[in-house]
C-alpha cells in the first residue's frame, strides 16, 4: 500500500487497485479498479496482502 503526501503534507486518499469485500464463510467479492467483480477466497486475499506488503517494502 502506497500513500503519498501532497504539497501541504496531507496524505492523499488511498485508492486500491483491487478491493476485497467479505461475503460469507471464506468467500469474498474481488472488485478491480474498473469495477469488475469476481469471487475470491480467503487464500486469494492473503496472497494479495502479501504481495502488497512486498511491494511496499521494495518502495522504501
């Protein structure tokens, strides 16, 4: 997750490329930046979080 600051030192609103919404018992709804929705499972969410953490650590 990357957040940047504008010229006034305020953080810009976080706008994820992919958003997950919990549906029920290990089932999530995955929504991409274009608004496309697909079924995802907890393992998919965990992998996306790991990838996001790795990309954040590379940016430092």
